[in-house]
C-alpha cells in the first residue's frame, strides 16, 4: 500500500504553516488533499490559488454551477473528499 508523509499543523512552520493557516481560515480544518500537498508548500499554494481562481474568479458560470460540476467530476472519479 502506498504511503505519503503528511504533516500535522504542529509539525509545520514558515511558509507551510502559512498555507495551513490559510486552509483552516478557508475551510475550518486541514483536508487530506491539503496535507498531502504539504510535501511541496509552493505547489500547495499554487494549487489553492488555482482552485480559488476557478471557483471564485470571473466566469460565465455561477458559483453554484461550478460547485455542481466539481461534485459530478468527483463522483465520476469515485473521489470522496
């Protein structure tokens, strides 16, 4: 079985801690996908910025439509987060 090191908030400092703090502010907790990306804090930041642009940036789709698309894609991929 594959294993990926994840960092608890207590193990973080510096740039990674800032990303974790932002995640908690955004979602109230550290989701697994965020902690997995903690291996590379810069990638984590870019990924969250990209997600923010897709979900909250200007778009011809409403926020609700974008959320519905995300749910359908996650379901089709058997993704449970």
